[in-house]
C-alpha cells in the first residue's frame, strides 16, 4: 500500500466502538488476521448520531484511546468524513471490514460498488457473540428507568 510503506496489505475496520465489548475485540482480531496493517476508524459522535439516531455513551476521545490500545490495531483514526470512500482517500487501504449484517443490504451493495471502482476488497466478518452495544445500552436504559 502506498502511504504505509512496505507494510503489505492494509485493512480498515470502521466502527463506533461504543461500550467496548468482546464482539468489538473479535471483529478487530479477525480483521487483523486478514491484513498486515490494521487501521481502526472510530466513528465521530456526530456521524454516529446521524447513523444510529443516538449519540454514543462513551465520548469519542475515550473510544479512540481504547481502540488505539488494542494490540490488533496498528493505527486508530477518527472517522469524520462523509463516506467510507473519503476515508480511503485520507487513509488508503486494500480491504475494508464490515459485519456480515451488511452483506446483501443496500448499504453493503453501495459499499461494494464504491470500492470496486478503486480496487478495494469488501470483507464481511461474522458476528458470533451475543453481546452488542445495542443490547448493553438497552440494559443500561432499563436500569435508569
């Protein structure tokens, strides 16, 4: 890959990484197994709010610090660009990792079309755990009531 010297295959794993849990760790581990240099894109609070309709519980600075200290992550960056393709322009990568819940959806198909034009592989990773930030948040909301 061009900007990362001779590190080999560069991967990009975007996510909000809110209420960090073992599912996040598994995604990053599986992504790192498939590339030589892994960039984790930590979605900004504003983008997360637009995408999910709720702001993250954990502030961006703290989420970024957590993710950059995961041993599978070589580089952590804030994802504040409007599109994943814009992130690729800022931080070139060879493969983007998304959860397999994106496969066959309009947003997954759009991602595949966008990246086919620049030669980036879209790799879907399975969710194999029962913990998610959505479930954790719902549990926390239940305690607050």
